[in-house]
């Protein structure tokens, strides 16, 4: 289809956060965190309760978001910096080719750092990106926020967001010690508003507003941090599954950046306060940004999609950080508003980050490239969709991630999550509908063996052609692969 003329197309905004759990919205019933702006935003559009990141760390998740491809096709099966971005076309390139002005502001996390992936321009802040932080390079090469910070009154020429010494994967939490206007979260919105003044008024725009937080460091402004240290808040002990001992060999309670740890109560509570404080801080800045769209007179003709690249375990099952198949890590928020989006819908279809590209291209009246594997979500919330679940987006989702020395493979289908560990061959099965916290592993339950076999077969299908499948069976004990060679990438597997 040729679609409308560029000047008649709607504007598109994608707001991407980093490490935001899918349950961390007060509109979703979270007992502690407060997100008044996003609650109101969700009530104006569609909220997806089962949105997932199939490869839940920054690099592979962001490949899926911008390419519409599964990990089978984009090739990132775990976290690996320095791999050149090689997907084409992308969401921004498809919109650019349709006449859109395209701009990215904030975190990209692609390689090389300044690669534009189809954006007309990129204003960059990836946070503490280890692959970029060599002292032999000036910050001008990779971080526009640091350049801006050092230009602010009272800031020395060597100012850094790392001046407080808190690492970018640490549970150590403390308030931001500069004026709030200098925080990276505020900066991203400030730069977005400035760009809205400078955009071409004769063309529709695509703005990618990408926050580094709530990813550590857990250093929100003091007001946001301290409200979650309030002793009157509900006690919130993280859930611990009857299977948590599986990760015990990786436990290190004295490493503030551990993947597996049982920290003392004070450390855990402060980490929670910093994490939730980062979330509420973003929520307030989202209000600032959304009001600016009204003030510029473009809100009524703009689709806005809010999501995250992955979640954060935050101590669930004694696990921290991300890369796991469990709800805290793999499930993300996904909210969508726009000119023809029905208000107040809550949908439980299993959706994934690669669905963002085809959904927004469809909203813009732009052809979806044939190699895109994601699904346009419009039919899931269209008027007249079957209320009993006939308008499913997909029957099953395959996810995976290399973590702690093995590939953790998973299938999310219907009410169940099936997990397979490539190192040991161990299996898990959870009834997510009845046990959202995934406390009880059903893999050994006699009554669950039929369902276990069905989901195992789906995983075998998804992994066909990989070394970990032979003779129709899963093969454990092989060394995990972080990045598929381009010759080994394939499309058309389980989607």
C-alpha cells in the first residue's frame, strides 16, 4: 500500500525505559510503587499484561525492538557488547523512508555507539557502558549527556555521573546528589522538548525517548528515594520458589553486583527504594513530556508506546538483575495510546518487543517489511475482537538467554511457562495464571507431564537446526553460543 502523504501521517513516539518490571505499575495493582502519570496514560489506551522481552538484557532486547526480528534472525542470544548493528530495515529507517523526521534521545546501546540505525540524528546517553568508557577516548565520542553536564554552571570539566562511585549494576542505593534538573532522566525529557521546537513542522516525526533508568545506579532524587523508605509501607518480602536452590552455586552475598545473593534487609530495602524511586521519577518526567505534546498541539495526532527492554529480578527467588525467564526479568510494561486506540482496554495476549515495529508501522500507514517477524497488535484490540480469546496474537513465545554459563531456554504458552537449562537439562514448569510469582515448580508433578511434553516439543521445534537439538531431542551440556553466525540465522521458526 502506498498510504497517505507524509504530512497526513500521525506522529510516533516510543518511550523505552531500561530494566522496568512488568508488574511495577500502580495501575497493575503493585502494592508499593506509585505511577500516577502512567496509570492515567494506561486508562487512555491499551495495557498489555503479558508483554515480554524474549531475550531479556539490553543488547538483544533492543535489537528485537528496532528490527521486529526474533533472536533466531537477529542472532543475539545473550549479552555481548561490540557486535556491529546489522539489522535492516529498522523501525526508524522504514519511517524515515516514508517521509518521517526521525530522532533518538537517550539510551541506544548499539555498536558502534554513534550508529544511527535509520535515525536522522541521535542524542546519546547509554549510562556507564563499559565497552565505551576507555580513558583514551573523549566522552564526546559516546555520551552527549556528559558533554552537556560539564557545560552546566558549577560543574568542573571532569564531572561524571559516576562521581558518587555507585556501579551501574549495583544494589547499592543513594539519592542523587546534584540538582534534580541535572539528572539523566530530566535531561532526556529536556532534550526531547528542545527537539520538538527544532523539528520540521512540514513532516511527521518519530521520536525515540529512551531513559537509562530504572536500571542502576539506584540514585533517584531524594524525594523519590525517601518516600520508599517510609516504614509505614507494606512489608514486601520477595517470593522464593521451591526451586531457588538451583542457583545456589552462583550465590555471593558479598558482591553488590551479584546475580544471585541474599542481601541483608537494609541493603534489600534501600535497593527497592532506589529502584522504585527511579520509576516514580520517570513517571513524573513522563507527565512533563506528555503535557509538552499537548502544548505543542500534536498530542491528538500522536501514537505513544511505552515499554522497557527487560525487567529486574529485585531479589525474587534470591535472584538479581536480568537475563532470566521469570516474570521479574522477562515481563515488561507495554502501554499504547493514539488517535484510534480504544481507551481503557486491558489485554492478556502474549506480546513481545518485536511486535512494536509492525504495530507502529501499521498505525502510520507504512508497509511492514516482509522480513519482520513481529505481529501488528491492532487486531488484538480492534472493536469486535473475541472477548473469549479468539483474537490471540500468538499461541507460544520462545525466549532464551545465555546466563551463568548456560543457555536458559523458555516457552510461554497459554497459562504456562516451560524452562529448560542447557547446561544440566533441568526442566521447570509453572502455571503463571495461578502462580504469577512462580513459586511452585510443577515439572515433577504427575498431572503436569502431558503439558510438560507439549511445551518441550515446542522448544524442540523452535531450536530445530541448532546443535542443542538432535534426533528430535534436546541435548544438554554443550557450550552456549552468545551470537549466531549470520549464516546460521533463520526466520520462520516458532514465533
